[in-house]
C-alpha cells in the first residue's frame, strides 16, 4: 500500500475494542493513521441490549478518560470516540452519566425536557472524552422488527421526529455529535440482521414516512448519519436477486457496524 493511501484507509476505519483499553494492535492502528476508536460492548452485550455486570462494576470516569487520552497521544489528530448511548436499548455509559428517559417517559416529556436531560447526560460524557453518540434511532417502525424491538421511538413519524430532534439538540449543545440511524428506515423486517440475513419488505412508497424523519433531523443539524445492514429489494431488483447464499456475509454485518 502506498504511503499516501495507507493513512487515508486507516482514517475511515472504526476500530472496536471489547474492553476499556488499548492493546498493541490498537496503538499501532492509531500510529498508522487511525482516527477513531469504538470503546464498545462485546457481541454478547450488544445482543442482550445491556452492559454486563462486570463492566458496570469495574469501569470508572477516570479509566474512560485515561484510555481516551492514551488514544489521542498515539494519533496524529484528535481521535473520534463514539459510544452507543441510546434512547432505549444500549446505554453504553451505564451509571457513569445521568440516565436517559425510558420509552414511556419520552412520550410524556416535553421537547424542552428531553433536550435538557440529553444535554446533562452528554455533558458528563464529554468530560470523559466521548465526542460521538451512535444515536438516536429514528426508524419509524410500523411492523414486525425483532432487531429494533423495544429500542425504537415508535410508529408515529411526527413523534419520532420530535423526540429525536430534542435529543440531537441537547447532545450537540453539549459538544457531542449525534448520529441519526438507520437509513433508509427499517420499518419492518422479519429477521434480525444482528444474527443473520435480513431484508426490508414492501414498496419504495413505504419508505416515505421514514425518509421524512431523516430530512427533519438533517435540517435540525445532526452531525452524522448511519445506514442499516438490511437489504431493500424494492429499491434494487438486482440486489434483491442477490440475496442468496453468496450474500449472507454481506447481510450479516459485524455487530459493531449495526448500531
């Protein structure tokens, strides 16, 4: 690999670490041009949608900040430090920051209250060095979806937009970037793409509600957008025909890519 291409390649990788630390391989990745680290959960924690008891017991603000400082020392530029910190689903920072409202609370809280609580939580995360949340989930789920079960904001696009935009405003006001996901909106999928092949059924017209939400969160200034792992046969007949044995590796993406 050329000396010019190598840093460019490393700059688009999001390297995941199951523990709260940097091994020799991680340090080498940063020395070679890596600019981001995912101090994430394990695959088991992702599938369980919660942090393990051991992780909650042993992690601390100081340890988190120490790892981020070490990463920035290894890299040539400030490192991107994303975590899963969702309204529903995984809260990677467990008891290290003020908790987020539950799904039931979100329905009765005003946009101002959601903004305020998101700001408070993100401000604590920023002190530890976190600068990107892989949230909020803005898929408008209107049918069966085992992947987003109990971690989406509901079937009403107006309410999804209201809650998501309030979260984004509060988080980004605290200096942490938010990520709206998952384009193109996984409104229904029979399979869980976290564990196998999955596709989103329906017509192109069925996507309009979800895409309207993405237009709103982009207008609200969200700093990042994340695609999802499921296929959309209605959008591309050729891709739909390719959902065979050969494509299973493509559809069953690594857990740390699927938010």
